[in-house]
């Protein structure tokens, strides 16, 4: 799809719509042994995940995807509003502060959801599973 917002590239626009993370928001978790549920589910057989682990990780992944799509839609809507305010010349300091603060809120909420999923994922795994996952990811 082509972006409907001139301030958002087609790549980023589609990522927001699909719930993809182009900004590596999970990096703080990943680098500190808190993997994302999606990265764990990719290797569920190699990690010998139990059915309970798979179910809980799938639930985490599904909820995270929903949240990222929701926040992506909010980011798009907010950028449209900023563009519209500037384009129409109805911008003022109060509106500018309000909508730019909302941008930060939406990005922050998305990052928080991603890192919370990493936190919960780590709690579902054994230390051996995390170590094995990290080894598998280095090979790819």
C-alpha cells in the first residue's frame, strides 16, 4: 500500500499497518536475554517448548501484534493531523505541543508493549532454553 501520509514512507506506513517493528524496539530486551515471543516461537521445536509454553507465547505474540497495529494506526492518524494542521496553516503552539506529545505517547506505548512481551517471554523459559535460542539466532 502507498502511504496516505506524506510524512510517512510507504515502508513505515505498511509496517505500522501490519504491526512490524522497524525501530528494533525490543533491542533492550534482546541484548539482555529477554527474547521476544515471536523469536522464541520460530524455534519452538528446537527449544523443545512444552504445549503450555507454546500456548502462552502464542497468546503473548497475538496480543503484542494487536497492540502494535493499534499504536501504528494511532501514529498514522496523529501524523495526518500534524500534516493537516501545518498544511491548512491552523497550527498554533498549543496544538503543536499536544500532537507532538501524543506522538511520543504512542511510540512509548508501542515500545512498552514490546518490552513487556519480552519480559513475560523470559519468565516462561528456562535458562537453558534462552541460551539455546541465542545460539540458534547467532547461526541464522
